[in-house]
């Protein structure tokens, strides 16, 4: 069993009071690691270490820091399989997904920000008698708090631009999935990243997370997680005037118009619904289909869902693994019961998957991909974030109705529209209140684009120049030409 430590000031160390927490593999229910149950003193130690490192790290040029990002990308790439296996074990996700998304995209995050920064030039604004130069400096020490669904991918999405812009970091991964954050810390240590630039403090959200929010020495918080926690983050950090980026929950619609290419739409809707067991904030958990094609779409959709192979996450052929924990399994099951109580019909799934792998006791947290129809688009199941392998299916009779249904949500993170008419799709997309809309695709990401949500899905944008802006402060330096009259 692994004994994970905090990484503070370049040293791997236990929590100051020695307390630990257990980390489980949700597919087997085995305890695979212990992690420090850190408290406010551990966080303060990390903040002090980050402060000591700030001036030297912030004084490097952006190009020098971009070289660091490339070195980190190269080192992580060498550990690709190790990262994928660790992430799969810690989350219960299939190894193929962990390789394709978690391990690969974590490397890409570092590589992308390194390359992107080299394409940027200093912003200037010329006047008749003066020149304005926009100078960027680091925010200082920033707190990075991340969830369990894409652990290293989401952490690296923040670490890369934070380092690039000259900040020092105190990071807290979800205590449910701490292992790949530890691999990142080991990698930075092996690369001799200056001590204190990156600090990792493990533990519980209300203890370590809250201490990060409250630490006066932390000047910015980039948080990805649930909307309820986001409210706590905003409530705590906003009165201290910390810079805040909040990437929160979603209840995204997959909208299939009458003229959609059905094969494409069915494949896309299944992928959007059940990738990572539906535990991606961008997952399409409400499927809205034009009633003219609903019968054919539903038949093909259910066939495709039934072909998903669920089971041992470490097998190459497995498409869906477990959900994140037995508690989360019960939460999703409670929504299936609610769906029935709200008058819905389970078209497929709805029960635990007793895969050969989990054995007769069904110890792993496996749930069959579940599709519920017959619910109102205003029902709780169709409006609350479930974040698991359960989707609801609804029909509409006109584009106007589809837009009303899609927008009937407190969330506004993402969505997808399926139509052969690209102009129609693009136009339709402008009417949906979300941060991201895909037309005829899903999770197709260009890292230069703005990423984030509206309504209760978050505040601010990350990605490309938006990340660079979040992780820096700008000073406008106006230089007057001495030869020009006042
Ligand atoms: P949580 O909000 O429960 O946790 C997110 C992080 O916040 C964890 O590290 C958690 O620690 C920590 N945390 C909990 N309480 C506090 C606190 N009081 N102060 C500071 N930090 C705290 O989310 P989940 O981990 O359950 O992740 C799932 C959620 O994340 C879903 O709602 C999903 O939609 C959202 N998400 C959003 C994304 C986006 O980009 N918009 C992307 C991915 C997920 P601990 O785990 O130890 O409790």
C-alpha cells in the first residue's frame, strides 16, 4: 500500500499531526494508499514555502518558465503508462480512457501553454504622444483546488498556466483521488523545480481546502468542483478580494434536430452521456430529440448503450468502469428511484452491474448505463446534476421548444447540437445559455479557446489567453514622448 506524503518546500512529509486518511480503488473496494489528513498548519507551512520561492520564480522570464513546462511535459510523457494505470486504479475509470484523456492530456496541458506563450507578444497601445505597455506580473501564491473526476488532467490545466505566469502554488487534489497529483509532485522534485514553487497539501475539503481559501497569503484561487462548494469558495475568498476562477457543475443538453445524421448523433450522444461513467462536467445528461425522429433515435441509442462493455477497468476492451465510490453509486441510484417516482420509465440499465470482475458480492461501485424517458424537462432528474451514468431522454416539437427546454436549467456549462445544416447548428448554438456548444461533436477541445460556464456553472474563463490573464496581474505603463507638448 502506498504512503503518500505532502510536498512542501521541496520535501515530502507527513501531516504535522501525523493523521492520515485512506484512499480506495472504487472498482475493487481495496484500500490502496494512505494520505496525510493535513490541517491549517500544514497549509500555512506550504504558503510560507511558496512565499520564499516567489521572488526568484517570478523573476524568471516567461520564456524560461515555458522551457520548464516543456521539461515537465517530457518527464510526464515518460510516465504515461504509470500515470494512466494509477489514475485508472484511483478512479475506477477504464485504462483506455485514462491513457487517452488523463495521461495524454496532462502532458498536452504543459506542452500547450509552453508553446502558446511563445506566440504571445507584449500588448501595446500607441497614442499620438505616448506609448502604453501592458506589463504582466505574477498574482503571487495561488491556491489550486481540483475534483476527483479527471484528477491530473484538471490539476495540470491549472498548474501549467500558473507556473508559466510566475506564480507559486499551493494545490489540493480531491482526497478521493490523490495519487496522480503525487506523481506530479515526484516529477517536479526529480526535475529540481526550485523548492517551494509547487506545494501539494493532501486532506479534506473543509479542512485543507478551507484553509487555502482563508490563508491571507494566497492571492488567487482557481477552483474546479461542485456548485455547492463553489458557493463556499466565493463566500470565503471574495471578501478577501482574492482573484477567483470558478469552474462548477453542469447539466448539459444534447440536442438532436430533425435533420441530424442519426449515426453520428447516436454515437455522439452515447459518448457525451457515458464517458467516464457520466462523470465529466461536460457530459450530456439531458438528451433532447425532435419528436419526428425520436422513435428511431431511441431505438439506436439504446442498442448502442447496451453494447457498452462494463467491467474490469484495467482491461483494454473495457469501455465503462466503476463510478467514483460506493457513496456516489448510492447517490446515482437514488436519482433512478426518483426518476421512477417522478413518473419516468427506465429504458435500459437502472441496476448495479455485477461484472465477473467484482465477484458475487458486487463489491465494486459498478452501475449499468441508465436511460430514463417519460420525464418532464422540469423534473428534478432533468434539472439536478447527477454526475453519473444516468441520462434522461425528452422530445420536442419545434426548435423554439428545444431552446426553452435546453435553457431550463440553473446551469450553463456546455451542450451539443446535432444537425446536417451547419449554419442552422451555429445559429441554434447562439441561443443556448452556456459557455460551450459543440455542433456535431462533443468534447472536441482546442486549448486556445475560452473554457467556463455561465449561470451556476461558474465565473470566469480558463484556457489560452484567459488562463494567462487569470494567473497574472496587468500594469499599464504609459510612457509619454518627451518631445510632445503637454
Ligand atoms: P467538490 O465540490 O465536492 O470538491 C471539489 C474540490 O473542492 C475537492 O478537492 C474538495 O475536497 C474541495 N473542497 C470541498 N469542500 C471545500 C471547502 N469548504 N473549501 C475548499 N475546498 C473544498 O466536487 P467533486 O470533487 O465532487 O467533483 C465533482 C463536481 O465537480 C461536479 O459538480 C462537477 O460538475 C464539477 N466539475 C466541474 C468542472 C468544470 O470545469 N466546470 C470539471 C470537473 C468537475 P475533498 O474532495 O477532499 O472534499
